[in-house]
């Protein structure tokens, strides 16, 4: 099987980084309108209820699959120009005063989409780290 393709979840990608901030600060950013705008898209507020539907300013749609404070948010994610949805998860775990953050996406269409999304999530992780550095 090609790298990045799984039997059950199709094409997937994960991007992880360790941030020099405690988990509470990282989680506060991720779940805030400011943080959601960075990793999910402008114009979204999530209450954290499973089944909650969202639409970003650019037309990306989805729903909340799970929301566990200080742990993970799992959503479906479908940009306006895609003919399928995928699953995106942002997860955090404490490592002393540092935090491990992982952005994971599965159920992508093919290897090309996977590579495009890898670059996207790397940019997102960088933007989140930059935002935390300014606080």
C-alpha cells in the first residue's frame, strides 16, 4: 500500500509540533474564534456539541464529531470546491510546560490531495505557533 494510504481511512496525513506553551494556553487558542479562524476557517464558532454544523466564510462545511476540552476536536471538513468530505482532528497533549499538537486529516481523495493538505497543515501549525508566540 502506498505511503499515506490506509485500508480503512483512505489517504491520510498528520502534522505534529511541540509548542513551548502549557496545554491550557494552546487549548484556549485552538477553541477560540481567533484560533478556529486559523485552523478551521474564518467565521466559525464551535460550542463543542457533537453533530453541531459549521460553515466558514469561504464555504467550507462540516460537523463536530467529538469535542473533548484540553484533548481533541474531531470534525468533518469539506471545502466548497471538493466533492467529498474528510475528517480533521486537532489534538493536544501535555509534556510538562510544553504541548504536543497534532493536526490529522483522513479520507482524502488521492496522493495529490494528501500532499496539498500536508503543506496546508504545516502552514496552519506554523501560524498557530506564531499566534501563541505573540501572547
